[in-house]
């Protein structure tokens, strides 16, 4: 696992450049960085031409594997997963939905609430926002769970790569404001020893010093880094000190390499998991979003909900375009993620989670990776019938106001219109019995 850490630092050195003449952190080349390929241009502004793909995306593979694992441990009589049975179920639900609308009218959409009980959580459109961290494992976890797992992982690596692991602990296990001050102070301490090797004052740190207590001691990983850099704790005149000695440096470690690591490190990047779901029409009625989708706290969400009645009264007042745009922007700014749903002509819905700053083209790529015919041309049409131009494909969901949730209608284009199959069979297995 320590090789993974070395590769991580190698990538960072290429990204930021070396900080000094110290030894290289590893002899291996940096791992190639993955970049999402942009979709090719289309013949017309409202037609999306998908890139060629030969295999499932990682999200689709993970979703299919999870579905198969559930099916293996389930009585087959509980839910028939054949395509014919699924299509029949969809037709029954669509017919029931039409009858319900004729008798009762269109039901109001659910409100996004906070402080939900266990029963209320069952009505959520999605249970939360989940991430991956390929450097550590292939697990899919919530952000809070990853913070705990990353910390445990890095402290385990201290036995193998103390200096490099300590740098990563500083960046991953502390608030950013503390990290910046700690890194700046540690870098200065080590650079002073390198630049002034004969000055003894730079080789001694009083542990009761205000600077040490406020900027170094408060950060996880800082003391471990100093120990790796050659500092050891000694008591002088009844006061604790850190004293530097070259003999205490870890083997194959130099101060220059630690300075380099401190300058080029950064927190591990968590990849947003799409949390793919394939839904029946009756399941799409769940529209309440969990607190993870919001930028504001659950208490603030609740307070805004209490003001809803006032907002409804204000809606009756004649407003200018600028006033309406300002209110719309204030609403959009409440969210960090957007729940995207795509309705197919057979009544099935595909659902995925996106960051509000991801581009519309990434939504197209996600949908295309889930299609049985990946090379087919298709379009995603808004509920109002809007088709999106090439320029809009390059805009974010935030810019297009496709937040916090949107339902697109899927439509095959040109010669692909004759196709009757939509999602891959392994994804259709994700449909759950109600």
C-alpha cells in the first residue's frame, strides 16, 4: 500500500513542480490521470453525438454487480427480473397512474425536509450522497464514513512511510484553515535548518511556545512529521523541547524531500458515485431530497421551510424579471448536488447523482454508458420540451438551473428511432419490488 502513497506524491510533484534539490520520493512514474473525454460535436445543435465506448462504465459495473449480489441471496419468486415481466409491471403502473390522475388530478410534489424519522426516510428519493476513493479501496461510502476510513488508513501507513504518511494526515485529517497555517510553519522550520545548518537556534523548538501550540500541536500528523524529520522530545529546565539531530532522520529520508512533500501534497480526491437506480413510475413519486444535497445545515433548511407560507404570499406580488432571477439564484445556491432522472419511452426511469458544477455533457455520457445501444444517437429533452445546443452541453447544471432535480425525457434521434430497447439488461435488474 505504501507504493500507492509514493505514486500519489509522484503525481503531485509533476503537478506542482519540485520544491528543492532533495531526493526523489520514488523512482516510479506518476500514475496516469484520468480525464473525462468530451463528447464529440453533433450534426445539429439539438442532437447529441455520443463518443464510442466498448464497455460498461465503472458506475454501471458497480451497480450491476450490486444487483447480481442481491439477486443471488433472494428467493426468485419475490420479484421476476425478466425483461418481459418488468415491461408488464411498467405498463400496469402507467395505466394505474393515468386512472389516478383522471380521478384525483395531479398530486403535488413532495417537499424537501430535514430532521426526518426512520419512516420519513423511506420516502426519500435517494438515501444520501456517496463517494469512492480508488487510492484506498473500491468501497462506496458517505463522505463522513470516508473521513474515518482515510484517517485509519493513513495512520496504518505510518509504520511503512512515516514522513509521507504524516504529510497526508495533515492534509486529510484537519480543517483547511489549520492545514494552511501548519504547513507554512512546518515548512519554515525545516527550511531554516536546511538553509542555516550551523545555526543551533533553528534546531530547537520549545513545545510550550505559542506558535507551536496554535499552529503545529493542534494538527493531526504534525508531530509525526517532525519526528520523521529528525526531531526528538527532550525535557530541558523542566520544559518540553523538540531537538533536531541528523542522526534521528528516518532512513532514506531527507529534510528536502519532506519539504517537497509538504508543498505538493493535497487531500485525497473523493469521486462522486452516481448511485445508479432504475425506477418504476410509482417509485419516481418520491421527490424529497436528503440533507446531504444541501449546502446549508438541516436547521437552516427547517427555518426556510417555516417561511414557506410567507413566500407563497409574496409570489402573488408582481415582480420584475431581476427580482425573479435573484430569487431563483438564491434557491439554486442552497444545493451542492442535483438528482438527475431520465424517463424512457417504456416508462422506466434512470436516476443518478451529480455535482451541481458538473457539465450537461457528463449527464449525456452517463446516460450513454447505460444504454443497450451505446452508439445510438439520442437527445435528453426537458419537461418543457427544450432541446440543448452544443454550447449548453458545455455548461454546468448550475448554470442551466438544472438543480436540485430534473426529469429529462429520453428520445432516440434519426435512424435510431426504430430501436425499442433502452437500458442494458444488467441495469434493468436494479429495479426493486415494491
